[in-house]
């Protein structure tokens, strides 16, 4: 049986228009999913939409539609964008689906049955945009510490979750599992947050009606974060143990933005502990994108719209830039000039140029029929070794979510390929028929190194890799077995590759 791998993105809020931040998390999760499939895993990749809560209710009323009509309309934007970005998810969960509501009600009932959810009264400062209560001391100049907007004093009857009860258990879990929260800086942040003391959490609201009712008391609506976080198991068919839930849970990695780390590494694990369910293996929080040095905001009108980037630069160029430009886990800055620079140097010059030069020579010197390699010289063995080492290096980096380092390792092999052409000078060898065998070996090594490179790149740049492999005469599926040197067989038909990435003139 294949080993399983379960990866999730957050579910995106339908009160939002898809922006570069949403695309970033989803592309990263897609690369992980594609790579693990390539390596022979049985992968389940989940994304979806978060459709309940007061914000959606308010926005729908303003727009003169029902909350579900608003959700149906907006969710299409996310689904269409994922299609354009080549996202290979297995499932798209919507929190308005029956399977989700049933699972949420079940886990709420289970925790309540154990006495860890109780009825009380709540009074604190509430920020509607963030759907979060704050204490007096947490406010900054009387405003929400997260979004700096005004807050209002709310007093209401509420169900509470005994989060305080799980403080020590959660700390012990984090200490015992160093990889549970990543990167390390975020892990330290969460540890100090927990050590300040966990308070019981209000997990129901009575001030609006758009959401999942509390089982047995439908005057109360389940708190939107309790509802949303549970998507990771309801999508798998929880509480039914027999199907996907039994097969894929616990999740291998929740990929999230750093703004929702506390919900995923404090609230969610304690809910699961209370329900007696296994905890996620890893929560990885990536950084934020600024735009030309400024924070993205609607008021500054500098929100980067992914569809526009795809129209202008192409899908794979956008995918490449997002994961190459910034170490995953740190903040990054988006600028059009940086993107154009990456396209022209890394994509057009390095990878595109290497493939078109190599395939053109194979067509010119061997009529497009791949020759067999004969005895390999040291220079050939060095390229072979560098390519094989890259396969192992990329595997290590992808497990660490170090996507930019993985791409860097791949590009070192591409640079080595370009240098190999200069050092072996096939055009000089071609002048003398006595060098025919030597030329054949050089062409074989050059093309085989690229085949393996494009195998791995199929996780990052699916469309580009498909084109490249077709021109290298590879028409079979891409698999782990094919990563070994020697996969291209003599007699394969090589065709001159079109420019993979045209240069962009600014």
C-alpha cells in the first residue's frame, strides 16, 4: 500500500476577493501535493471556503442578497482562480455543505458531553471584521490590536470551551514534537502565548443567525472559528472512521498564513484534545507579502490580483516567482520589476535557453533521434552526479517546506547544463566524424540531465515541464522510478523546443 500524505490550505473567507496571499498558500500546497504524488504517495489535498459568520451576513444584507447567494457568487472566483493556477486539489469543502455541518455538530456535541463546553455569560470588546473578542488590556488605543478598527462592548449569553484545562497538555505536546509548529520563530511565539495563560473560549454567538446552530439550543450559533477549523476533518467524512477520515487523518501539514497561527496551533489542537482525536503532525505558517514595500490594503488600492498577473506573465511564471523569490516562512515583497527580472534571467535565459539549445543540437546533429551514450568521461559523470545529488537535495528541502532552496538546487543543475555545453563544445565535435561517439554521449548526458530536472519541476511548473518532456521524447507518466539516470532510451524522438518563456521587454 502507498504511504498517505494529507495537506490542507486554510479555507478562504468568502467576504474577500482572491489576492496574492491566497494564491501563495494554495500554490505552495499544490507543489507539495504534486511532489508527493510524484514520489509515490497517496495524496489528499484539501482547500475550500469559509462561508459563515457575522461579516458575511452583514455584507449580504448590504448587497441585498441572502448570505448563501453571496457565498455562491464569491466562491466561484476562488474555484476559477484555482483552475487557472493549475491547482490539483482532491476536494473543495464549503462550510455551508451538509457534510460539514453534520461533522461540526458532532464534535461540538462530543466535547459538550464530556463537560468541556458549558453555558455562561460573556462580556468583552468585540471586533466584527476580525470576529474576535479582546480584553481591555489587549486593545491598542481602544481599538482592535489586529486591524486597528473600532471595537464594541458586547455582553451575551455564550457557550464556553474549557481551553484553560488543556494548557499544560498542549505545552507538553509542543515540547515533545519540535516540528509541530514551524518555522521555529513562530513556535517560540506560540509557546510564550500559551505560558501567559489560556482562558476559556467563547464558542457561540446569539447576535446573528448565519452559521451552524448549537446542538439542542438553536438560539446560539457556533463560533465561526470552531466551525471553520473543523473543515479539516469534516471534508474527510468525520465522524465516519471507515473512509477518508480513517485513511488520512491526522493531517501531515496545515499550510497557513501567520495571521491565523494562533487558531491553528492553540484553538484547534485543544478542540481535538477535548474530543479525544489525534493532533495535526505539523502547522506551517508562512509570511505575508507587501507590495513595493507597502502593506496590501483595499484603501491603498495595491492589492495584487492573481488573474491579472496570469494574464500578463503566464501561470508558471507566477507560480515560480511566488515560491522562488522569498524563503517560505518569511515575509516577502512583491514588485513587477522583480517578477520580470526572474522571468528574463531564470526562466527565459537559464531554463528556456538550455532546452532550446540542447534540442536544436540533437535535431541538427542526429536528425532528432536520440543517440546511445558510449563511454562517459569525467565531465559527463560530474553532470550525472550533480543531477542525482539534486534529486536527493530537493527531497530534503521540500520536506522542510524550503521551496526557494529546492528551486535553487534545481537551478544549479540548469546552470551546470549550460556550462557543460560550453565546456564540451558539441559544435566543434560535430565537425569531425571521428568524434561521433563522443558527441552522442555529450548529447545524451545533456538531455537526460534535463529530463530528470523537468520531472522534478513538474511539481512547480506543470505546464512547462509537460512541454519540455514532450520535446525530450518522453510521453509516459512522470514517476519516482523515472528519477533514476538512464530513463531516456536511445532512439527517442527529440523535437526542437519552442521558447518556454519569452523574454519580457519592460
